[in-house]
C-alpha cells in the first residue's frame, strides 16, 4: 500500500469510530461540545503520532514476549506529557475532559495501531498511519459533537445560534443523545455504502451481460 493510502485509510475507509467502532466510551462522553471534541482529538492524535513513531523506531529491540507492556509504557509516557501540557496551558479544557485524558493510555485504537501497524513498519508509514487515524478520529468526534451541541444547546463552539425563544433538545447533550447521534451517523454511512455496493454490482452485471452478448455474436 502506498504512503498516500496509508494516510487516507484512517479518514474514512478505516475510520476508528465510524468504521471500526473503537474508542466508543470517550467518544460518547466528551462529544457534548465541539470544543471538547477538538481538544480530545488533538490530544489523541499527538499521542498516537508520537507512540507510533517511537514503537516503530524501537520495534527491533523490543522483546517479543513483553511487547504489549513495552507499548503501554511508551504510550503512557506520551499521555503523561500531553496531560501535563494541557494542565499547564489549557486548564479549562483539561478540567472539561477530566479522566478521559489519562484513559488515552488504554485506548484500544492507539494500542491497536501499535500492535497491528507500527510494530511491523518503518517510521514514515507509521507516522502517516497515525496521522490519518488521528485526523479521522478527530473528524468523527467533531461531526458527532456538532449535532449534539447544536441540537442540545443551540450553540456551536460556545456561540449561540438561535434566539432564546427557540427550544433545545436537552436529550442530545445527555448520554442517550450520544447513542442516538452516533447511531444515526452510522446508519447514514451504511446506507451510502450499501448504495455504492449495489451500483457497483449493477455495473459488474451489465459488463458480464455485454461480454456474454459479444461472445454469442462472435460465435
């Protein structure tokens, strides 16, 4: 697979949230506002990039029998650095995200990319893999949080969008709203994928019929 495909696969085709349905717990918990989603996305992407590159660079000297504990130690180190930087320079966002920043250590997406990709590839492909997966996860968080914040609070990035007389759907910023929004987005993506596959099948069948007709006419 080329470097461009290594980068782009995580954005849609293998999107961690919408396609692989990984990292669901923090995704549903912090997507009550776009600010939280962007903050988590940046923190997640930073840790994923750093850990992918470090694990790829050290993959030949990490013993096979203890590779998972080594990966967790590396990831935990970068999470700690990210947490301290956020606490120092973005305290409001740090308080808003709460326990979900330290829990990046056990995020199955980061550990999964370390085991499935970074431990088997060189630094540059691992960097592009992490960047694509991080951007894809961030976009997914922003999409879900946009629907929830606009419908549930009537704001976007904290700025009001509607008049005070327009009622908000409070359920959208409550836990059920996360499930509802994510379910609707997944249903839409599956519908688009099914339509694309059906169109591809029709084209394939048409080509087969044309080839059969050509063979009959040639005989």
